[in-house]
C-alpha cells in the first residue's frame, strides 16, 4: 500500500497547516508541489578577450522557491483565515516533507499567498522562499565521545564488598559519517569535569583545528557552533551565558566542519584533556527531501 505524502508548514508560534492527497486527513487537498524536487546551481564564469570559452569561477546553490497549490472545498472563510495566520509575514517557518516514513525539513519565509474568492473548490497558491536551499534531517544526530562499558556478566553474583556496575570509556577520536551532499557545520559541547586549559577540537580528515585560549573551571560548558553563517562560541558558567568568541585562537585553520563522507574527530587540551567530555550534534543536508 502506497504511503500518503504529507506536507506540513509550521510557523514560529507552532501554528501549522497540513497538505496531502486526502480530504479526510486535511482541509487543504494538495494539488501540486513545485520547487521541491529540483535544484538550481549557479555556475560562475568569466570571459577573457584573448581566451576561448570562459574561466570557471566557482558555483553556489541558489535559494529555493517552493510553491504549494492546494484546494479548499469547505469552511472557506475559516480555512482562509487559518492559512493567513500560519503563513504570516516577518517570521521564519519550517516546511516538513514526509514520504515513505521519512521526514525532512527546510526553513522558509513567506513570499506570497493567493486564495481564490469563488468556486466549490477554491485553489490556494502559497509561495515560500528558502534562503538556505538544503533540506535537513527532522532529528539531529547526537554523538558522545564517551561511553559506559557494562560490568555485568551473567550469571551475576554480587559480593558483599559490592561490585562495579560499569566503567567509563572516553574516546579522544571518533569516526563520524556525513551522509549529506555537502560539507556541514556542527554544534560541539565541551563539558569540564575539572580544570581544562586551552581545549581544542580537530577534524583529522580535513586538518581543521579549533582551539580556544581559555581556562575552563569544573562544570563549565562551552557550546561551539560551526554552521555556515552561524559561527559562535558561548560559555555557560554558574547559570550565566558568556560570549566566548574572543577566546578563539587566531591561528586556527577553519572552524571544524564535517566533509561529505567519513570524518575523524579528535579532541585534546594543553592541560586537563582527561577532564573533557565532548559531544556534538549535526543535521545532514540534502538537495532533495
């Protein structure tokens, strides 16, 4: 049995509209969906009067324009009012695409809404602009560079002196697979169990290293974001949030992103590396949902 495709658009207040090919499921019957299953790549070239052809200067994916066309067959005024509240101006929304049990999402801004005034079936055409053209996983991938190894063996007999239920195994290098169609940023969290001096994270695969020139106190947390257009370093200490971007070593090479394919991530510190707990989160990026 074919699974029904479901489109959901949700604004920043949590108000949403669902579009699908079944009037029993939604008030908005999906007629067509444009701009989802295509990508537009801008290839930049330059011409020289003395050279045949042109010279390649790079390329970038253009912003994505998604156009939803849906029919409204009942409750015209209420449904028209609902769409106008879901697709409000001046706010970012999230477009969710679910098919065959898999959901991917993309952020959008509202460009245009056009709803027919008359008719038994009244088309609603909604145009969305996605400045970041990539679809992302619905749920981020979470990786911890530490694990617990069980101390249980069966049959289990607990001695009077007690027993060790498990031991903590820290990994200073982790293999991470990026299944995206592009390099992606990550959000790294460093947690200090004791004093840590000048912590650093490295992608061994690319050679990118991010070192912070600072001293972490016990229970400090530093959150580092390396997404394109969103590079940030924040310290959380004693309930206080502190801008820590100034601690980034100017001799760093890159901000540690994940290349497409397999990556090896390593962490260390000038002092106190054994007291570092490191975990990170990322969302794969795709040109198709």
